[in-house]
C-alpha cells in the first residue's frame, strides 16, 4: 500500500482513529505503514471515507493539511495583519496599499493557508471591501472545518442563570452573576 509522504504520522493515526482503528503512537511512521495492511479489514467506514478504495485514494494523494515553516508563517501573519488593518481603516488607499491590486496580490498569496485563523479573518475582511468585486475564500482542511463547526455549536449555547430570591427584613442581600 502506497502512502504519500505529505501525510504525517499524526495524520495517519487520526485518520484510522476516525475509522475505528487505534494505532500505536509509539511506533515510527514506517512501522505504522507496515502495520496498515493487516488492520485495514477492521476499519468501520464513515461518510467521509466510504470504502477501501476511497481510503487508498485518500492516502495515496497529497495531504491537504497545510504546514508552513516559521518564516512562511511570519510572512503570512504580517500580510494578514496588514489586510485586517486596511479593512479597519475603511479600505482607504495610503501607505498600506496604494491601490486595490496590491491588496488582491497579497490576499492571493495567503488564501491557501486557510488553516491559520488570521488568514480566515483577512479573507473575510477583504471580502467586505465595497470597492472590490472579487471574493476570495480561504482553503481550509477538513479537520479545521470540523473544529470551527464544534466551536460554533459551543458559542450558540447560552445558559442564563438569573435567580431572584427575596430576603427577610434585616438580612443582607447578595447579588451574584454566574
């Protein structure tokens, strides 16, 4: 079985964990790859990977998980902050950007790194620009999309805990906000 080198050891373990198979994290990546053919029959397929053919195809193609190095990430974050600052200044053309083409060129450099939250914020800010009709959507991996969905669910759950109690005359009243 061929597994593309862009899949990390952690990616392989997480993929099989989602399919109901636990792999030993103590093994090296090469040992895990050797072990896969013997445990592949134990997989319980889901809606993302429906059968063995899709699993082979997923593992043989390059990983869509993005891993920038430190220098790339610093450059990406600088450009993201620059675009966000430009949007907060109502898209005024000045030293930050002299024209919309510069902003478009910058966003086109970073949109593929959508796993970074700053890039997603910069794309959202760029898309709210009333002077540019182009909309750029960041490329986000499936794991990050699942994480964003879970965070949205958590943010939408509000628990109000207001309780009203009356005190007897002469007793102290304590107001508590939970």
